[in-house]
C-alpha cells in the first residue's frame, strides 16, 4: 500500500513540488497513466486520490495490477480510453470540486489530446482548477503541431485569471502550472 512514504518521496524527488498544488478535494487527475509512476508520486506526496486515464490497454492492465490494493480502497481509479472522451464523464461525477490535473497524455511524435482535454475541463462546474502541463517545451517547439499559444488561449477560455508558473522535472523546468 502506497502512503506518505519517505522512500517513495525520494524516488520521485523530481516531482517534490506536487504537494504545493493539492486542492481542498485532494484529488489528482492524470491523463496518460503509462507505467503508473505519476500515480505513485501523487499518492507518495499526499494526494488523497489519484484518477488516471490511459488509452493503451497493456499499460492500463499492468497499472491495474500494480495498484490493486489502492484501487480496492478507493485511493486510485484507473480508466481505459481516450482522455478527451472520458474526462467529461469522469468530471460529471465530481461536480463542484476543485481538482488538480496533470496533463501528460501523448504518443511520442504523433499527437497530444491536450486541446480536447482542456475543452472537457472547461465543461466542468468549477473554474478554478490547478492545471499542470507536462512537457511544456514540446508545445513551445510545436512537437505535437500544437503551439503553446493555442494551449494558453484555451486556458484563458477556462478562466481569464489564470497565472502561470513552472516546475522542474528530470528534463529541466518543463512543467507549466496554471493556477487561479
Ligand atoms: C508520457 S506517458 C505518461 C507518463 C505518466 N503520466 C507519468 O507521469 O509517469 C504518456 C501516456 O499517455 C498515453 N496516451 C496517449 N494518448 C492518450 C489519450 N488520448 N488518452 C489517454 N492516454 C493517452 C500513452 O499511451 C502513454 O502511456
């Protein structure tokens, strides 16, 4: 069982800034589960619950085994499917809650569903979510053929009061944080 755990915090030291962005709900929503490192880091740094979406069935199935206990006690919820399609359904069950998002679903070189994901977040009743966007530089370089300008314009559609900050990962200052 993963709990606030010094060894795991050490393992995920490149995400040591995660606790700063825990909201009153304590819920972290991640797009792109992959092997589950983000889920583990979220729990290790104090999120009460991590909800994660993965489109690749192999990764989803492996993560379900990895977090078997946490799923059983409601600390982890995993979903198989496209984040842009599933987010509206998941968010409809979280009415009125302020959430933290970790936007990290992409397939190397191919595409990022970020604009659909932000549209889904825009449809939620709360307008003050904390939105963390991983791989910021890929939007600056238009790696996914989506520019950082498009991302910021979409965030301003959600709430024109968003302010932006950055956090460091193993790849440098590469997580953009939108916060109200
Ligand atoms: C960079 S990895 C995620 C890493 C993970 N968040 C972490 O912190 O360790 C990106 C993942 O997004 C998944 N993915 C790509 N497109 C997706 C989509 N539309 N919906 C959900 N997952 C998607 C990929 O299969 C891949 O496992």
